[in-house]
C-alpha cells in the first residue's frame, strides 16, 4: 500500500493502545513545530510510550505537542521529488537526492543537507509516474477541489520503501530543497523565469522542461561544528581558482560575507555549495571534489562520500 499508516491522538492511553496493537519500531511525532526535535523513531514499545508521555503528559513541546501522530516506521532510501504546479497541472522536475546526516556513511546528526546529486537512480521513470499519479496529482486536485489551489514548487519528501520498492510520502514542503536545488538548477536548460511565469498564469499544461543529460553533484562545505555551534568569521581562500577546475563548476554561496580586507569569510553553518556537472555521476563527483580540494578553508569541513548510494560499489551499507 502506498499510503502511510497513521493515527492522531490527544489521549495518552489511546495512543499507547494503538502503539501496542501496531508494535515497534514505530514513529511518534508532535503535531506542531518543534524545532526539528519533535520526531521520535522508537525502536521499542517503551521508547514509544515514553515519547507519548513526554509530549502529551509532560508537555515538553508545549502546544506543538498536545496532539501526536503515531506513524508507521519505514525502512528504505529517502529521495526528494519536486513538481512545479500551476493550480491544476503539475510537471515533475528531474530527480535528486540529498544526504541529511553530517557524517560520512550517513552517520551523525541531521543537517539541512550536506550534498546532493541528480539524477537519483533510486527514482526510476516508473517510480516517477507512480509518484505523479498517486501522490502529486491527487494532492493538486484535492487542493483545487477544496478551493485552495496551490501554485508553486511542491517538494515531496519520499521514502522508497525497502520492503515493497514503493514510494511513500513522509512530508511536503512548498519550496525547492537545499542543496537539491543547486544540482537541479545547473541541469535545467529551460528558462526558469518563463516556466515559473507559466505556472503563475495557470499555463503549465503542454510545457516540458529541458535538462542536460549526464549528472550533477553538489558538495556542501560547512563551518566546523555544524549542525551544533560553530565559529563565524573564518577566512575562505582560493574560490576563484576552484571555479576554474572545470567549466561546469559552479560555487553557490549560502553563508559567506566579505571582511574589511575583501576576504571571503564564513558567516553561517552551511556556507558553500560546490557544484559540478559531468557526463555521468563519477565525472560530476570528480570535478566537484577537485574544486573542493582547491579551496583553502581551515575552518570548514565537508563529507567525502556524497553520492555513495548511487555508485555500483557501495562504500558503506
Ligand atoms: N535538503 C532538504 C531540504 O531542503 O529540506
């Protein structure tokens, strides 16, 4: 089944009864904004009961946690799916996948994304049409029928479930993803402004997008310490040389500024997105990492294994 199984609760006993019926592992979520801390992936029943108590009895998340969602645990590969929507019609963008964990081998705390690549082999053309027909288009139609037409970028966070191979929707965002957007933008050959204008005017039907063949990869360089606290103001050198590694290298600035002497300095957590295209993912990766290595920034770090899930010989599992 493509639908994620879930129930919502305000009564702790009812939530626990449902958890007991479903069994662990199971996911308990606060139904409001909780600064990224409101999702507990409980591997045992007791962890799940504790999460319910923390949210519904102790009120750890305030009003954000006075209703909880108890959701099926999914095992598989996460992928990002973007569609451009004009209220009635939706067109898919190319596939992309990011790496959310801070450490190599997808370990350590979650971040906003430490790198990404496009296309994402896990999102095959067959899966793309499953996602469009069973997730994106019903959402767009439903919103239109409810008198609340959606126009813009719909970003479906998916889990491609290991067991069934089917995509399940974990969340929607109404924006591009970062850093997935970087790899999509360097591959997009159509005029983005024209396409966005067509979406605003409700004229997406019949529009098709042109993408460069081959692949793109972005490696995020972040301030040491991110996603916890980090130092600001560290100097970054050699950006111009890094840009010259290959014509397709493009460096996106996310958290830089200039100091009084005209040096680039880091002023954020995720600071640079070093992006490159290639005829395949290997070439894109080699170019992106060669550019990364030219950059002199002792205050920064990056993951060394972006794209590992997409390569035939897997380094981590
Ligand atoms: N890369 C994940 C996000 O933009 O939410």
